[in-house]
C-alpha cells in the first residue's frame, strides 16, 4: 500500500495535532483493512448500547469499557505484528513469522474471551431478572 505524501516525513513530529492525525489514520487503516476489527467494533458498540439499556453502574461501566477497548487495542497490535511479519518476509511463508502471527492472534482470542466473561458477569443477571 503506497504511503501518503504526508507520511514520508522523516523527522520527529513537532506538532501534537500532526501526531493525532497520524494516529487516526492508523485506526482508520485497521478498520478499513481488517474484517475482524470491524466485527470487534460492532460488538463493542452493541455492548455499549446494552450498557445504556441496562443502566449500568459506574463499576460495571468501567469493566465494560476496559473490555471493549482492550479488544480493540489488542486487535490493532495483532494487525501491526501481521504487517511487520509480511513486510519482513515479503509475504512469503516463514515458520517464525507464523509463530509470531499465531501468538498475536492468540492474544486477541484471549482478550475477546476476557471481554465475553466480563459481559456475561454484567449482563446475564440483568437479562435473567426479566424471567
């Protein structure tokens, strides 16, 4: 993927706003290119909406938001590892590259499982109260 002309800056960013722009570009890139990131964002938004519907207390909100943002962050880090491996191997198979990608994917899976457990602890009692 070609870099934008503003991405060719070789000096340290001296302006905070430029750093923010680059960060948002990175987030947009992950969202645009990674199907799993789009799924995680959708599920995170559903969980946040459910939080409003079930009127979570402050501690529940903290756990829910921690879980959602952790999944998003780990998915971004996973994508970084995948891209670095692809860059170094020139998209050719390498057993160490596979190990790196598998471990990064495992981190996403574990984080998603953590988020599922948090959601179950928060929402199951509230859902079961209706029955």
